[in-house]
């Protein structure tokens, strides 16, 4: 029975896991971390006081 021969299926299995463990995380992280954080030395804008019309 050809299903019991592990030779071609094991290589397919290994190459697919290599793809999932090496290539795919690089592609995912390139989309997730494209926003650079603002430095701590950046000035924070002062909040404007609310203008309540009934007071």
C-alpha cells in the first residue's frame, strides 16, 4: 500500500512545517509591526477644557 511508505509524505510534511515555522511568521510580523511607537520625549497635547453650555 503506498500510504504506508513514509518517504514522500515525510518530506512533504517537513517542508510544510518549515514553511509554517520560518516563512509565514516573517510575513505576518511584517504586517503587524509597521507602526512605529512615538518616543517618550514627544510633547503631549494639553487637553482642552469642556465648554458646558448650561453652566
